[in-house]
């Protein structure tokens, strides 16, 4: 019975999941070859090559055209036809029962189909491979493979793959008389078919289930026969009439079912339909089943001669296509002889057949036992191999861990040393850049300073010399004029020297600060009064603040000089100017924010050596008290100075 079912599986694999071609003549081949020569590389050419291959699916020409299809599809990156060609190779060698080549091509198909998500082709090919194992009586191995196939189909969410896996399990279980498990696997295979499954796919699955459950009493069998009939009728209505053997198989199974149920009238209706579909050229398994059912019918109605004739025809047809050489049919034949009263013929036949049956199942049992031992040994070898690999892996990890433990402190130390060296290198570069800038500033400062000192000093010396050389010739007015010039230049020279000394002390951090508490608004008001007294209308000052009162710790003299320097000219200038002083308070940072708009000290046009010195003094003073000093020469409101000063003193003075 197993071989009979497998013949239907072969038919399904050859045409059930791919295109079915009716070309079977030399003229059809010539026509296709003429078309092939005119076609450019593409899907039409690939389809034509596939058609040529299946004109004669059992001949070497099939492999030739499949090879061309595979080469061209691979070369032009058509993944579907590449997978289809690989699948067709699997089916070709499966049809020739070539286990080695079937497995080899299946390996190629698996790699390509899974990668390109051609899951249906992969699972149909896998089914062919597993079916070969069943034919070779490698039942336990085939069951293991089918279960793994089902798990993979679940993982890939392939309903078609899960259904194919269950069909493989059905065939394997029924081959070893595990009828209950086989039936359940078959019914599950149909239930797992996706809603999008074609009618041809449904027909093939139902056909296998019906044939597998033939002769087994099952309450669900009739329901599946009716579903099978519904699918065949739907195909017929769509002008896609199924093969005649499909209806012959259906009616034979119906008739046998009703005979087993004792419903002769219903059985006779289906026997008549069997006669309508029967043909001497019908598929051999279906003809054998036809005669088997009639033998069953004639035995029930006690027409034993006809029953024996039909039984003999069934034996002759099915012995060559069943794995037990028709033992089941021969035992049924002996039963008919017994019912016919020919015990003398039946008894020796029974003895011989039962001995063969025992021998057959004993051999099958021994084969399965050996297979289980082989699989167990293989599993043990694989386990040992995996354990050895794991041991090597863990040993490698251990060595790596030891090496890391040894190297980690060194690596960490190297990291920190490099980080420190890099930081020191950056600091050295920064200090070098600062030193270069300082040298450049110093050189520029000395050049400018010598000029600024030389002018007032020359004035003092020159006019002093004039006054002492001929004092009697000078009148009082001239004497007074010279004295004022000497006094002015002396004061300018002293101020310049004082500024340089202040700057030097600030840079060296040796300034003596005279800190005392003072009220900020009062301080700013005093500075503005000094500006008005000294410059009159030349410099107009505005004071803007929302602060009513705020004490601060400050060196009053130096801070007064700092604010004053931002409001007045560093060198004599007759230009009138309006300067605005804005005072705000940043309570979050505890800072006063001074903003002097239109400051002469920030004006780019008024920048001199004296202005640069004053900027440096101011900046160093403010930064000493953790404030900021910013020049904004191009501010929209005019040249602006912005500096901050803390509410309370935080420095260690």
C-alpha cells in the first residue's frame, strides 16, 4: 500500500506544485525549439526551457534543458527560475530513485531557496527527499527529518511547508502500520493548507489522504471524500477538468467505503460511476483499486467466481507497485477462496502468505531497529563532536581570559600614560604658543613703549634745559608755559610707568589689594561725577540700572580707576561723545554685569599702546576676581565693553 501511495506522490511532485505541460510530441518539441531561438534572455525564454525539459520528464533531455535553465537564470540573477531549476533537478532524480543525487541537489536548493524566500519550492523538494528515505525503509530517519521540516516551516511561517511535513509523516506512519498517527497527520496536513492554496494543491493532498486511509475505518473518512469530490467538481466547472483517474479513484473509494458500511445500494451507484471512468489505459494504481473494489463487492453478494477473477486482476496490477508484492491483495484472494468453499486451495495459500507477511514485517522491524541504533550512534558521535568543540571553545576562551587578565593592567597603564603624555603635549604646545605670543607682544610692547616714554621724557629734558640755560631771558609767562609742559609730560610719564608696574605685578600675581566693603551704586555715581568734573561737556555719561542698593567687597581705588578708564579717552581727544553705563545683577551666578556702550576704550579708531595696557590691566583685575572682561568693538549700539564682578569676595587675598 505504501508504494501505491508513493506513486500518487510522484504524480503530485511532477505536476502538482509547478506548471503542467501537455507537450508530448516531437512536433511540440520542434515548435518550442523554434520559439526558443527567437527569444531574448528573460522570463519567456526561461519558461520555454522549462517546458522543453518537461516534454519528457524521465529522459536525459530533461536534465539537459534544466541545466541550461539553471545556468541562464543564475547568470542573469533570476532567483525564482534558478530555484525552480534546482527543484526540478530534485524531482528528476527522485523519479529515478537516485538517493545520492536527490540529496545533492536538495542541498543546493536549500541554500538558494531559503536565502531568496522561495519556501514552497524548498519544502516540496524536501518532501521528495524524505519520500526517498521512506521508500528505502529508512522510516525513523524520515520521521525525524519530517519533524525538523515541520519546525522549520513553523519558524518561516510557511503553511504549505507545514502541510508537506505532515504528509511526509502520514506516509512514514502508515508504512509501519501506525494507522492512527498516520490518519491524524494526513488530516492535519489538509487543515494546515493556506487559504490561498490552489485547487490543484488541495486535490493532490486530498487524493493522498483518501488513498492512505483506504481500507481503514474512520468516521472522518467520508467527510474528506466529500471534500475531495467538491474540489474535483469545482475544477470541472472551471473548465479545468482533472485527470479521469481522479474521478475513478474517488468513485472507487466511495464504493469501498459503503461496502464496508454494509450499504450496498449506495455502493452500487458508485460502482456504476466507476465503470464510466474506467479505461484500460487508466493509471495502474487506479485500475488495481477498481478491480479490488469489485472483488470486495462480488464477495459480499457471494458471486465468488467474479470476485476471484477481479481479485486476480488486482493482484497482477498491484503486485509490481506495492512494497509487499501485493500481500494484502493475495490474503484477500485467499479469503474469497475460503468463502467459496475451496478450503483445500485457501489453507496452503494462507499459510504461505502469512509466512511471507511475518517475514516482511520482521524484516521491516529489524530494519527500523538497526536504523534506530544507527541514528543513536550518529547522535552520540555528534554529541561527542559537539562536546569536543565546546571543550576546545572553552579552553580557547580560558586562554583568552588569562591573556586579558595579564594584558589588561598593562593596557590600562599604557592608556593612561598615553593620555597623560597627550595632555602634557597639548599643554606644552599651548604654553609654547603662549610664550611665542608673549614674546611677540613683548617685542611690540617694548617698541611702542620706548616711543611713548621717549616723547614725554624728551619734552621734560628739553624744556628743563631751556629753563636752566638762560633763565634771565625768559619772562614770567614763558616760564609758566614751560613749567606746565614739563609738569604735564612728567605726569604722563609717571602714569605710564605706574601702569607698566601695575601690569607687571598683576601678571606676576604680586598685587596688594586693599579690600573693603562699598556700595555699588554709590561707587558708580562717584565715578560718573569724576568724569563730569574732568571732561565737562566733552563726555556725556548716562547711568542705567534697576538696582537700588547692593554692597560688595572691592579695592575701591583700583575698581574706580577700572570703571573710569572705560568711560574716558586714554589720550587727549577733542571729540564729543556720549557714553552709557548699564549695571545689571545676575542673582543666579551672584555677579554684577557692567555694560559700557560707546566706550572710548573699546573704539577701534582710538586703540594705542596706552589703551592696550589699560585693557590688559582691566582684564587681569577682573579675571583675578573670577569675572569676565569682553571687548565688542563692532556691537550694533557702538563700541562696547562688557565685564562682570562677583557680589562677594571669594579669592584668597
